[in-house]
C-alpha cells in the first residue's frame, strides 16, 4: 500500500501503531481543513509510489490517537519505522520536506 486518499473508518489504538512492523506514514488531518487539502498534491506525489504504508486519520476533539502523538496542527505527517517515530512534518508547503522525511524513514531500513 502507498498513498491513501481516504481517511480510515476506525481510528487505530496507539498500541496497534506502536506494535506495527515496517514503515508507516501516519497522517493526521480532517477532510475540511484548508491546509490539509492544499498539502494533498504534495503528499500524493511523494507517497504514491513509496514502499511504505500510508494511513490517514481524521483528527479533532475526542480523538485520542492524535493527542497521544501531540498533534497540534494539520496536516501532521509522522514517519514511523516499527512503531518508532523517525521524522515528522507539520503543514508541508514544500515537497522537498516530505521527500526528506521519507528518505530518513527509508534509511532506517
């Protein structure tokens, strides 16, 4: 799996994310967030053919997963390897920043 344009139907538990194996880009945002919508072409371009999973999680009031990662702004991309955070990108406006974070994730293989 690579780029995923749909938000997950069920927010995963933090324990599931921490126990994950392999690479995962965890994206927090909302379908109505202007910053999220503006960043999607950049995110798609980088992740469309990446050898990593991409999970879009709708964030907001009452959503525990985003709080557990201390997400404050949307979109926030968290690059995880075997459940461990390797990089983080907040409100990307430059494709190079996303590519750099993905490269750090892939270097940890």
